[in-house]
C-alpha cells in the first residue's frame, strides 16, 4: 500500500477563476398526487446531533450516448417521478410538542433544484475535485433563504438518488425492487426504555478523556426490511486516556477501535435508542471526541443518471470532529480512499508531521518543513492509495 499526503492549499486553483452561472431555484414536485399526511421519524433520526445538512457532490464525464440531452432536464424529470414513491422527501420537517420531536409533513412542496453552467472541463479541474476544496464549495453551492435550516427544508437520501438515476436512464423502468419502506418504528425506544450498554459517544466518564467513534450500520444486526431509507447506525467508541494512548504504540489504538466496533449488536442498538430517549436527545460529545464515517460503500460513486458512474461521488469535505471517507480515482488512474480532516490550524500542522512519520515520508519532507508550515491550511487530506 502506498501512502500519499495531499495538501488542499493548491488543489483549488483550477476552479478559482471560473465563472459559474446559476439559474433561479425551483421546487420539483411529485409527478402525481401523493398522500397528505404526517409521518413520525425514528428516535435515531431525531437525534440533536443529526439536525444538520451534509454536502455531497458527484462528478460525471460526458457520454456520447447522451449527446443532445440536457442533464438538468433529465434529472428534474426523474426526481419528479421518483418523488411519487418517496413522497415524504417532497415534504417538510417540523417539530411537534414540547419535546421538539421531529415529524415530516408530507405536503408535496417539492425538492429544491438549482441549475448551473460553467465553462470548464474535468481535465481542467484534475484532482482538484477531491475534497476538501473550498473554491468548489464557493462556486457550486449557493445560498437560498432558509436552506441552511433543517426545519421547513426539503429532504434527500442516497436511496432516493438511486431511484432518480433509474428513472433518468429509463422513465419506464419497473420500480418494484426500489420501493421505499418508512417503518421508523424499528428504531423507536422500548417501553419502558432501558439502557443496558455503555454509550461513551453520548455520555463520557470524566476519567475517559479521548475517544474515536465509527459510524456502524445496523443492517445485518437487526431486522431491517429491504427498502428502508431512514438512519440505521450507531456510534460505538474506542476510549482511552490521552496519556496511555500517547505512550502505547499505534496498534493499541487500532485494537481499541476493533473492540469498540465489536460491541455493535442488536442489544447495543436498542440500548442506544433507549438512552437517547431517556437522556432527552443528548448531543454527541465535542471534547476529546472524533468520529469517522466510512462512505465508501454507500454508493455515491455508483449512481448513474445515464452518463455512466461518477468519477467521484461523496462528501465535499470534513466537519469539525467528523471525517467522511470516500472512494476516489485520481488522474493517474490510481484508486484510493479520500479522508478529509478538519482540525485547528496548529493541530493540523502537528497532525501532518505525525502522519509523515508513520508513512515514512518525514525525512523526504523535512527539508521542506518550513514550506509546509507556510502553506498548510486548516483542512488537509490524507490519501491512502491502494
């Protein structure tokens, strides 16, 4: 395995001078009338720490078979057809009652869509499409009033995108295998709720000062019907005091992560859901806590709207305390995993140097150490080329 470190400071220059023209935002509504009702979300969906937007992006090459077809028109029509089956996504989230329980108002308002044009090729952008690239964020994302909020905003799920892609390729395609399942009661607290496992990501002992949590899917560990498109994960944690972690070899931390992931079973999931309800939806810990979400098997890079599979599909960057791993193939044809990391500037410099030591590249970069310090940005990327 070859390991390469990549700084984001030079990866965005290709996009910085490009002019992007955005159309007016429109709401894409279901192609047919849909039920008007209120749907409750699960207690996992309802977590305080999940009340946010996540920004994902997909890049596609041109395809001669699709010549003359307007991508925006194809996708809008496909979204409209898919919303007939995923009609809650055309609704809006609102809070209900004093405990602010989230529900979905299935009112058919539609999904927000903005078309944009830019005179640039993928060859011009090169590997700068790899996250995090703040210049691409600036050009691709536009501010729509209230769109930064969760309440009253459109919803979207990757499973929905898969149906949109199917409809884009063939509007007459059968959708039986793609039919969505709501059934949020699968992840509703027991009656009475009871906590039977430790959940340090949500409730940390003061003597346990640092932890790493991995988003682990509940699929295969609990009975979830095919087509379910709600949140289905837990965050088991690897916990250690900082002093021990620093003294021990890297293998010590890796083993802690393995042990933490091994805790994940049906009882752990049920206990976590009950804990969330008993404690009133506590936020995830923000001190001494780091979370990792492996998105490499989610399928963003597999979504095909008719132009073929995406050459990159995944998160546009990192969040404080959270890294989203994505698949990527660079300009040399090398397949790898992108791991955006967002840390305070001084911490990021130290983090990069420690990684250089681990990968054996420290001596190579030692001569340029002052140069690295000058150019290092708050966001950095580690690419592990397989």
